[in-house]
C-alpha cells in the first residue's frame, strides 16, 4: 500500500464504487484509495473483483469487494449492508456500474434487450442510491456521484439510439430528483456525463473499425479520447468539500462532442 494512501482528502471515509473492477470504476477506486479512503468495489463477477482488489491493495487493509448485480434489489441491499458491517458508514457512492449499448435499430430491439439496459441503468442506479442514501440519511451527510453519459443529452452519431440513451437521460433526472429529496439531510447528489474515453472496450472496438474510429474522433473538437485519470479527478472533486454547494448538477466531459 503506498504511503500516501494513509492520508489524503478522503482519509477515514468509506467509498463504494460500483463496476469497480475495470475501466472507469477501477481508475476511480484507485484515485480514492490514494487519497486515503477505504474503498469497496462491486461488480457481477468475482474473479475480476478479486484481481482488482489484489492490484489496488495487496495487503487488503483498505479495500474490499462484493459480487453484486445492481439490477437486483437484494444485491443492492446486501452491498450496503456489507459496507456498513465493514466500516459502519457510507460516505461516498460512485454509481458507475451500467449495461452497455445494444447497438441495434429500435425496430429490431427485443423487449428483453430493452429491459436488460433499463433494469440495470435506471432501476439498478435507483436501488443502489436508495440503499446508500438510507445510511447517509442516518449520518446526515454523504456524497453520491452518478455516472451518466453524454448520450443522456444527445444521440451518438454512427450508432443506433435506443435504450442506452433513454437510460442515461433517466440517470440525469434521477440525479436531480434525489438531490432535491435529500438536500435536507446534507447529501449532495451530482453526476458526470462522459463522452468517449480511452477504455479497453473502446480501444478494442475502434481498433477493429479504423474508419469508424476516425469518424468518431472527428466529431470531438479536442480530437482524442478522454483520459481516465482526469475523469477520476472530476469525480473525486464532486465527492469532496469543493462540491458542498453543488447538488443536482451533471458535468459533461466529452472533449466538446456535444458542442456541435
């Protein structure tokens, strides 16, 4: 464990990061850990969670993992209970777990495919917030950061629109709704709306389709994919005292994609 992880902006705080084994979630978990937090990561599969925890914190004093599907109510209840049993509190929730885009034309999308995205991204996000929110209400403080998407504001060109865009728009409104409901308990609820980031799935997807990669990059005024460490820093800011007077806001971080 790095020495700097023993102190920092989030020393003594307990943070839950859903979808924390890979990509954005892993980078966010690492950033919180380096700032002194105790970090619980969750995801559907045990093996990536075990490997992520071993990588983040070989000694295991400051990290914990829970296999949980946020689309299942009982898993969200168990996740919150595990965090409380581990540390007695939940200071920050980063609601990052999500179902990926079903890249099909709407007329070809089945009800099952639609529900798989909506149940995870909308219902799952709500249930995860609800259970963490209960603990934060008792504490009379807390920070929730939902990971939405620029696709909650626009339909991405060159891809089929549908359940993913609808779900991320719902996450943005969920953020506003919970911010209003829970402001009286000193709970700040905000969101980030990332654009195209340099994640392994994006790299793999664009590597196999260089012409599409060029077209997509051409839609981004800054001309490149986003950096995960920089995204993590924005999320940490929203979980810090710097955002004490922010609630219900969604920060779009997309290299300028939505400016067109």
